[in-house]
C-alpha cells in the first residue's frame, strides 16, 4: 500500500467512523434532547428515523453524482453540506432546527459522501488488499456506531450533546479540506452522461418516505385499526375505528417503488441513463447480500433505541450511564470482527456462515435482554451486569457482520459498482430507519394495550378514574414510555392522588416492562427472518474449508 493510498484510507476511515458515531450517539441523549429541544420522545424518535430516511432516499442519487462528476468532487460537496448542518444542529433551540440541521442537511451530506468514500477505496485498492481495506473500514464503521452510545453518553453527561455535533463539524471540515488538497480529482474522473433522472429521484424518494412514515405512524394510529382520526390540512381522511393510515401508506409506498423500478428498466431498454440499474439485482450475490445487510442493521439499531428508552424511563439513567450499559456492544464487535475477517480471507468461513452466525447472536441477545431485564434492579452496576450478556451477544453479531460489505462490493462488474454501492448503502440506512421506527411502533402498541388492560383490571382505581384515564390515553396524540415521576405529575394534573396515583404508577411500570419484552422479542423475530435471508447468500465455488489462503469474494455471476 503506497503512502498516498494509506493517507486516503486513513482520512476516509476517520470520516466513516464519525458518520456512524453521530448516527447513534444521540440514542443515549434522549432525555437531554427532549428537555433542551422542548419536544417529546416521539419527536426525537422521528428525528432519528428521518435522518436515516433522508440518507437512504438520496444515497442512490449521491452515487450517480459521483459517477458523473467524480467521486472526490462529490465527497467534498457532501462535506460542504454536512458541516453547516452539524453547526445548525449544535445550536438548535428547538426540534425544527434539529430536523433541518441533522435530519436533512447532515443526512444529505452523508448521502453524498458515503458512496463516494466507498467507491474511492474500491477503485484505489484491488485483490486481497481491497478485501482487507473494506473489512477494516466496515469494522471501523461498526466501532463508530457501537461507540456512539458510550462516547455520546460521556460527552452529554459532562458537557452537552451539542458538543458531539461541533466535533462532527470540525472533523468533517478537516477531512474534507485534506481530501481536497491531497487527492487529485483526476484520479477519480467523472463520466458525464445523459440528462439526470430527476423523476426517478422523486419516485424513489416518495416511495421510501411513505414506507418509513407508515412505520412511524403505527405507534400513533395503530397497525390496522385507527386509534384516532387521520387528518391532512384539517380534512379527515380516515376516521377513528376505521382503517389505519399505516397499511394505506405502506401499500402506496410499495406501488410507487414498483413504478420507480419500472421506469428505470424502461430507461435501460431505451439506451438512456437511469438513476440506478435495477438489473444488478439479477445477480444473486447482490440481491441476497443487500437484503441481508438491511436486516443486519435493522435488528441491532432497533435494540440500540429500545434499551436507552427503558433505562432512562425506568431507572432515570443519565446519558453516560446508558452508554456504560451499552459498552458490551463495542467490546463484542471488536472481539468478533477481526477473527471473522481473517477466517473468511483464508477461506475457512463463508460470508453466509458469518451472517447466519451474526443473526443467531443478535436474536439470542434480544431474548437475553428480555429475560434478564428487571425493573427492580438497583443501580447502574446491577442493571449493567444483568443486561451485559444480551448486549454482548448483539455486539458479537455486529462484529461477525462487518465483512458482508466486501461481499456485496465485490460481486458486480466494474461498470455496475456505483449502482450496487447506492443500493447497498440505501438498504443499510433503510435498515437503520426501519429499526428505530419498528422498535418504537412495537413499544408503543404493546405499551398502550398493556396499560389499558392493567387499568381495566385495577382494584385501586374507581370506575370514574378508569374512565378518565382511558379517555386521556385514547385522546393522547403521542403515546410513549414515560417515567413514574412524569406519570405521577400527569395524574396529579387530572386530580388523581394518593392510593389511586400509586396504583397508576405501578400499572405504568408493569406496562412498560411488558412493552420492552414485546418489542425486544419482536426484534428477535426479525433476526430469525434475517437468518432465513442469509441462507440465500451464495457460497463461492472455490472457498476452502481448510487452513490456507482462499478467495474471500463472491463469484461474478448469479
């Protein structure tokens, strides 16, 4: 590896670490964000999901721009959008500014930088060196995501969550400046083509937005039956008790994405330049690898959202304490990633076996969290020790999954690389967005039903109090996990005090625990789905089971 190539890899690895760090660091700052931005947990959840959604929606466009105008130029442009976004987020006085700075501008910057970053490395390195480089990059990115809760918790507790965004701005500005002045733009020339496929961008973005928004709405409106009226600009489209907007939006999103795929196929047949050549999905390695990638990110990201929610609402943990409890994820990733990469590089393990093993660890970790979680535990140490086995297993699974990026990137022909890169990273960020949205939806739905059932069975609350609580819950626009103190204050504002208030707090605690159980088991079930998807990953014909060198990349054909 030459010094110039080594410098390029170092800079891009730093930026990749930072991108993944900022994507997860806010998970442990939920309480601080709610307080400082004068919003709710649902509002913060929406910001997290919207960030991942915007990245996913524009990654394909970012990949196409890199192909046309050069990867270095596109990377620098992305940094130029990311830095102002980070500064706006760092100074955000309320949720709208956070949405603009983090969920929109930073996300757009990431959508431009990520495919260019990957393409520059894939172009610069070849053969076994490229396998090691991409595996190291994937491990670095994974460590960044896993370290986000720990470092983010430390910064939030002793400084403020705003410092994380300031650091992101400073580091990205430095990396972008160095890449611009040390990397020759002509080393990654663009290939200007025909007119940019703007309708394709609109169709793909609209379809992805509807799918993710439908998942976010499931917590508010219900999965099938609407818990409240669905109104747009003051006009009620779906009434309470009827069909929920969730299946309507999800179905519409799938139809729009099908229309997008049809358009891209027509452009290819007519000889025009599509936004993405969906024909690359005919390659079994690409198709199976991308779908497996989505699930490998969805499951742990869902748990990374759930666990801090319950640590902060059940035990009142600070951001730092949440980060310490989640530390085994980072340790598990660092323990599992290097040996997995070595075994695959030597031909002693296949990508399929590694991915299936990752899902087994993740699923077992989700189950262990539900079994070992105890709302009666006392102190950070007790809670951390109880949850450590499950969180460690999730981290081991993430570590075993880091080599799949090389598998997908090595599958296509050189002229299809930008298409596969765009689709691959789109799937990854969709997995992140869906993970948070689905985890929140499962949590909210389970919490609502458990709370309602406990209230109806209560012998402490009077009939009038039960009716008051039921009406309050039914008309609550944003239903989410709340702490016992917050619920007691809400009950007091409704005139519920004494024994009745104590009973309501106990009901809330039990419902919250049931909601964690249901949502975490839901993530475990999705790990099983991912395991079944990983079964479809092809095994290279030349893979060797014995010790010794062997190919680590998949075959070119389907």
